[in-house]
């Protein structure tokens, strides 16, 4: 494979990693869990039924935002490490 083809292949691999990498963030001692992928798309939300009351609306909103932010940070950290590893391997070729 020529150099350009190798780079295109590696770029496609990185793009696939972003789409396929998922992370879950939690808040409220695990009462709210949010799973996102590397694009920031939300794939799953779990909420403890005990939070599902009218007087917990604000608490639920805060916990959802916190869990979402934790999931996004986690997936970004994972992708950053994967990209550093890939770049390191590419430099060794």
C-alpha cells in the first residue's frame, strides 16, 4: 500500500474508533447513568425510579447534566489516549 493509501486507511480507522467508542458517566451515586459515543451522541440513559417524582425535577436535571458531562469527558479521554497510541505506532513504522 502506498503512503497516501496507508494514511487514508489510518484516518478511516480513527473515524471508526470515534463512532464506536462509548463511555458511561454517572451521577448521584449511580442513580443517573448516561452513555455516549465519541461523537457525543447519547445511546443510553438509566434513571433510578426513586428520582421520578415531581418534586425531584431540578435534582434530576442536575444529575442528568452531570452524568452527561462525565460521559463526554470519559469518552474524550479514551479517544485522546487511543489517538496518542495510534500516532505513536505510526511513528514507529
